[in-house]
C-alpha cells in the first residue's frame, strides 16, 4: 500500500458558488487551470473547499468532476469529521466515485488524547482499502498530533502520508527523519514549503496554488530537483501571497483573489462571508504583483 507516493504540489481546491449554488462550470475551469499549470495532485473537499457546508450530492458531483478533469493525477479527497461513525460514512459515500486516497483530519472539538488519536486513525484505516493521508492542523482542531503518534500510525499499511500544518518545525523534522520507507510528509502551510522540502519533506498541499498554481508547481519542482537558488527566489516572490491568503479565515482571501481574476463569483457559505473591502484590495494587488491580472 505504501507504493502510492505523494510528491510535489497538490492544490487544496476551493469550491466556487454562484447565487447560493455550487458553480460547477467555474469549478471545471479551475480544474483545467490547475492541470494546465502542471499541478502534481488535487485535493478537493477539504477545509479550503468549505466541505462542512456541502451536502452529499454536491460532494459526490465535485469528486466526479475532479476525476473527470484531473488528467490522470491522483486525487486526495477530504473525508474526515470529528466522529468515527461519520468519517467512515463519508468514506463509504465517496469511495465509489474514484477517490485515490482520503485526507482525514485529527478529530476537532473533541480534544482526544494521543492514544485516542491513534485508535481513531487505526479504526478509520481498518474500514477502507484506500490509502489515508493524516491531517494535523491544531490551529483548527484544538489538538496537536505529536510526532510519536504520527510515526506509530505511519507503520499501518494504508496510512500513506501526513499533511503537517502544526507549524512546529522540530516536530515535523522528527517525522521526516524517522518516517518509514514510502511514507510521504507533506507541508500543510505554504510558507513552510521551502524549509520543509529542503530538509526532506515530499511536497505541499497548498492554498496559494488556487491563485498561482504554475508558480507553486515551479517552487515544488525546484525543491525536488534540489535547486535551492531557484526555490529561494520563488519563495520570496510568493511570500506576500502566502501571508495574504490568511489575513482572514481561509478560503476567504483566496476566493477574493480568484474573483478579482474573473474566475469565480466572490461567494461563500455561512458561517463564512466574503472578504472585507480591505482584503479584496490586498488580494487584487497581490495577484497583480504576481502577474496574474
């Protein structure tokens, strides 16, 4: 099972809306833009996709379209909740529609212990033959999955990778250093792509690549090629985008940028609301400075 390897840049895809409905036509155009940019893999139905606010049929259709337009790329599908029963139900709902792997977040709000986290992911892994990508994002879940727990889980056959968004370099470095053969370590923060991939991480699941996919692909490929000079230049060029994508809650700023580029309507589903005028201005300038307008 560990033969599946995730490397390079994958986009945590936004979900476009228009007049309260999923804008599937805009979504397909975004997918085509991603593949034309050479993106390495795609990640629909994650936090960036506002998945908690999508119904089952919307989630199925988004996955179907992603598979139809991914041009052979791997598709990692968000499937995690804070309930084992609901997570397994989500996986079973989406399995028939072509998911190559599932991104499963550390259970949020519950605040489990490390042993509870281990038992939860072990049970999820036993419920499916699909590879799993662990997702550690304590800023959203309220609980950090420690390196020791991640490395224990990495020994399970169909746990193939971790998306690490703790921001704790020492912790992620320990995972990189001790991960078993075939286990991928992916940055969950755009601004850590350079530091983590330069020290052995396999790639990035990116928010910024919604806005600048070609530049993020170039950054990831430079790092995979050990071209640190090129990577450093791209990192500095992209740093304002990395920062500004989080001046409001993700994906609010990214959607503001894509709207400024004429690619989507600037709509979100409550409890998220569109960006403030100030954020819209910042994101328009950020996109313009990258030559995207």
